[in-house]
C-alpha cells in the first residue's frame, strides 16, 4: 500500500477501519454504532469522523454489503489481503 506523504492514513488505520466494518457486521450493524465507532477511532488517530465513516462505508461496499462506492486502491488491497479474517484477527494486526 502507498499513502501520501503527510497523510494520517496508513496501513494500520486502513486495517482499523476494516476491523470496525467487520465488527459492525458481526454485531448485526446496530443503529448508531458506526457513528460511535467512527468518533472513537477519529479521536485516537487524528482522522476526521467523516473520513473514518466513509472508509468504513468503502469496506462495506467491497464486501458487497452496500452498493458501489469510490474506494481507494489501498482499501481494495487491504480487503483482498485481510477481508477474509474476522474482526478480532484484523484488530490484532494493528497492535
């Protein structure tokens, strides 16, 4: 994966969002939970809530849970490499 210099996006943050998408799916996507998770991740990474929320949506799209979105090559690469794993295993990779 390649990220722009100075960007807060990294492989670790991509995987954090993928883990959140998987966790949401495993929990049955309860109302309001994505916003809650997005706020928490944004607060710990410096990313915007909107950016984190959009990234989670991109992973939902890659998983076929929602319609097409404008995902990045980094998101697609993360999905192809780690999308088969459960949330807990992806989260463990970010530590």
